C-alpha cells in the first residue's frame, strides 16, 4: 500500500497493486494490520482514508497464493511465507474485522469484490464513485466471505439483501448501495491514472475526514466506539453500559472536554489537543 498525508492529521492509504486489481496477499494483510495498529496509536493522526490505485478499489484475496497454500497443505508441505495465516485477527486488509479506535473512511473508486466488499462492510463512512460496483462472488469460486462481512451486511442492509449478495453474487452499483445503506455519498468518476487526490471520490472522502478532524478527537473516538458497540451488541442498553464503563471517566478527565466547554463559554473556537484516550 502507498501512504500519503493530505493533512498532518489524515492518513491516506492506497491499495497499490493495480495490475492485479489491488488483490491483497497474506503479506499485505499482515503489513496493513501493523499499519492500522500504528495509526490508532499515533496521537497526531485523527482519521484515515482508504482507496485503490487504477480502476479497482480492491478485487479481494490473491487467489494464486490461496491456491498455492491449498496445494502445500494437501501435500503436507510448508508454505514459503513469513505468516502462517492469510489474515490477521483484524481480517482482510486488516479492516474487515477491525474494531480499532479511530475512524476509517472508504473512497471506493471502482470495483469492490470479495475481500474488497468485506472491507467496505466494516468501514465507518463510505464514498463511492458512480461507476463503483460491489459484489461478493465467493460462491462462484467455491469459497465463502468469512472475514466478517456476512453478519455485518445483514445488520446494515437486512437479511434478504445480504442473502442476495452472498447467494447470487449479484453486483450492486453505487447508487443502489447508497439506497441500501452501506454507501454514504456518490461522486462523479475520476481518471483511473494520475494522482488519486485528483479524483472526486477521494476529495469527497477528504471532506468527511476534515470534518471529523475539526471535532474533539476524544469525542470522535468515544462516539465511534458507541456506534460500533451498538452495531455489534444485541442489546442497546448493554452497549450503552459497556461504553460508559470503558470510556466515560476517561472522557470526563480529558483536556478536550474541558476545552470544549471553556471555548463555548468564551465564545471562541476550541483548540483541540491530540487524544490521550
């Protein structure tokens, strides 16, 4: 992946294997896991954006590696990789099962198939180019989308729509994805080549990221945790209790809460500090 910093507070991650439609192999998955762990721990960074180079966002797992791993397993031979597993606990691209601490915004510039769709299902905000296409074609290859998207999609779009994607591999366009609820905004298409920052989809994602960065970083972290907890827990009250137990005292003891209230009383813009949560 290629890393850039559109602003000092924003990390832009570009899946950068355009010749393979940005398929991600086991090494890439584990390297991305280290990257997003660092992102969560780096206090100066407040929001991340993910996009893809070329005409694809991400076409999923590297099936050539998957096939080679299966052949090695069948022959009871070791597979020559520094990683024993295809995926870290955070899932495909370290995003499909990521819990994390800080928000990640998707700028889906083209096709998001398989693992790419699994990533989309777990992003915090998603902007899609008009030509973007979303699909779970795993059943066409005899595999299953097992890195977190199936239950997450069911909760976001409902059982029947999730079943339609999982069982028929139907392709969903950007406008329909917005109607279904897993895309926030749709932009015009940009050029496949050149600087990704010139693409409307990335510029719109950057607008969302800048809006996030203008708020209290502590409030962003805790608000995100509250939404994620409510999405994952069966009981809204249980989710609320968990968030209050984990975050409330730390939020109240933080400088940013005091600064926000002080700035309101003094009728000025707050000067946020990097989060220590």
